[in-house]
């Protein structure tokens, strides 16, 4: 949540930071939000966190190991198995389940070289 500071206070998580009126504070800690609002130090400006979010890397399981989704898609392409560029975990998992023994072995080798 994005909070607007209405009274000067020292940040309990970083004692070197003094929040000034008119400033903003972003946190996803609901108990902290409730405490700051209850004590009259902040007011809720937005329920959305405007901080840039790091993309979450989706993982695919293959032979008791987890690999990044994009790495598996590239490895499948290397062994001649086509998967849609927009395929997600479910689609790639379905393609992995349909592999022959030879394809699975080739994929294992391809994934090993990508890890190195």
C-alpha cells in the first residue's frame, strides 16, 4: 500500500530515516499500515504498490529438477519439439509429458549444456 505521511516520524525499520509530511511510504505489511494510520502518522493514499515489480520467473519440473520456463522452451526448440512462444507452464508440461524416451534424453542433454 502507498501511504501519505501527515506527521514527522522516525522509521522503525531504519532509524536513520525520518519521514516528513507530504512524503510517501510504501509497505505491504498490513499491521504496520494499520498502526501508522491509527496513530495519525499516515493516511492511505493508494491500495496499489507503485514500486516496480520484478518479473517472476516461472519454473517447469523435468526429471526431478526445476528449470526456468524460457530455458525449457529453448531446449525443446533445440531438439526439434515445437512449443508456442506464448506457452505457459501448463502447455510446456504437456509437451514434456508427450516426449519420447529419445526426446527426453536429448532434452536432458540440452538442459545440462544450458546450465553450464
